C-alpha cells in the first residue's frame, strides 16, 4: 500500500524488451536509497512495481504485458521523469489516502489553467470509473493523491498547489498527455457492497 505522497522524482536510465515484457532501470533519487531492498514495492507514476536488482540508487524492475497495456508504462523512455513512492509501513503518516498501486485505467489531460499560485487541471477518465469519483473525494493521478474539485460528465478537475507542481511530474503535463488513474479503494468496496441492493433501472 501507498499514500499518494510522492517522495522523489526518478529518471528512467534504461529500457529493454524481454520476451514481450519490459525491463526498466530507474535512478530513484531517494534521500536514503540504502533502505530499498530486493523484492520491495515502489509506486512509479502510480504503478506498483517490484525491485528485482539494486545498484546504489538505481533499481531494475520487470513490467508484465498486462501492466503495459493498462498503464502509461509503454510511453516511458530513457530520460522519462517518474513520480516515486516506496511502500508505506505501519509507522508512516497517512498524508494522502490509501493507494494500492493497481492502476484502473488511463486518463487524458484535457485542460490546465492558472489559478493564482496554483493550477487547475482537467482530466477525462473512462465513463465506467465515474461511479467511484465524488466531489471532494480522493483520486490518484500518476501516483499523486489529489482531491477532486469538480465533476462534469466524465471530466474531473483537480487543483495543483506550487509544491505539487515542483515536486512531481504533473507540472510537465501537456494537453492530450495520458496519465495513470486509480480510484479510491474504499469507494470501490462500497460500490461492490451496494450492488445486491440496487434496484433494476
């Protein structure tokens, strides 16, 4: 599990195709890279990946075809900037919300507008995910825990404060860029529990 509070922005330094899968090497830039161990989970742009090799502050990770198809991983190239967060421990402060690192779908940045010192971003997400999204609820975009400002059809808006703009890769987004979307885990369970009680339309 993760919190959606990004600790650092890493860089892809190697990418290889291996029997249909992908293998990446990422320079983590963690302040204490010695704490990362083989088999640890790291959320990279919101995708939970397992560390398979370590060399100083560089880690290797294998990515399956399933993950490649459902996330923005296929867009990662050497030099790509990734939002990184190691798995939380029971001693960590839950500054964001509970994030699984299991991306639900890809969304698209459709607008961004300056608002005082912040910026308002709009993202279009698949219609089937909208039942999990509520105003002032939580959503994870590229691994970042954010609060939903408003919703119109299947477009949601979020406000990015200066800290988020400078300490994540969201400030680099351009219109039509794809992002990884993970809906609130609690909302997903609530929806499932309510299914048997819903009346047919």
